[in-house]
C-alpha cells in the first residue's frame, strides 16, 4: 500500500506550494511602539497591525515611512475595489441595483484620486491640507451603500469597505501625528472626527 502515502506527499507538496509565504519582518521596539500608537484605537487592532507588518521592509521604520506605507496600501485598496466594481458593472445584466454600484464605483474612483493627492501633499510637506483630504475620504466612503446582493458575489463590498475604512482610519491617525510632529496621539482626538462609529 504505497499509493496512499504517495498521494499524501503530493498533497503536502501542493499545500506547501500554494500557501502564501509572507515573511513578516520583525519590527524593533520603537517601531513596534509606533505601530501600536497607529493601531491602538482602530476598530480592528489585529488587522491594522498585520497590514503594516506585512508591508514592512526593514525592522526599523520612522513615523513618516509607516505613513507612506499606509497611504500606498490605501491607494491600492481603493484602486483594486474600483476595478472590481467596474468589472461587475461590465457583466451585470439587469438595471436593478446598477445605480448603487455606479455610485460605489464613483466613490472608489474618488478615493483613489484623493489618496494620490494625499501622497503628493505628503511629499511636499503640506500636512495641514493632507489631513483635511484624509478626513474627506471618510465622508466620501459613506456614500457607497453595501447592503445589496450581487449574485454570484453575494455582498462582496461589505468586507472591501471595512478594509477601506480601517485604512482611512490608519491614514488619519498617522497623518495627524505627522502633522503634529509627534509620534504619539492623545487618545480619541482623531477617530471620533472621521467616522461616527
Ligand atoms: C490601478 O490599477 C490598474 C490595474 O492594476 C493600474 O494599471 C493602475 O496604474 C492603478 N492605478 C493606481 C492609481 O494605482
């Protein structure tokens, strides 16, 4: 009975090959403290911290490096979601719910261009305007309703919106700290202003 064992090894091999090997970089103490201050009041601390760790290139990162990384991730999430909705709209046969989807597509298009502008202002050191635009992205996001089903996707926009909201919160918190020149935050200054949880 050599056969089952052989199949077992093939399974293990296939499983190994298709498991994503994301090597999260171990952050040093000060960097970990920064990540903590960015994520501490987030609606999902674990997710916030995980996103940063996955994108970290080195054990040490400054507040500005972390902020740049967060803005980048937010841009990608907005852009990916925009493309996702655009593809659904292309395949979507009936007119039902089409307007909801079109609104969401416009929302994620604006999120993408807003985050490109946020990154431009960040690179120019125009932090005051940068923070204003980050706050506006939270209001824009609320216009995309997600409580409708899109067969066969069911309700794919709920999770995408949740991730976008987390990334906007992270952007607001770290952007605010950059603006203030302080790598720590007085509790609850930023978050109540952007989303009414
Ligand atoms: C959005 O994604 C498309 C397709 O992956 C890419 O070509 C485009 O450059 C992206 N835009 C931004 C702003 O990242």
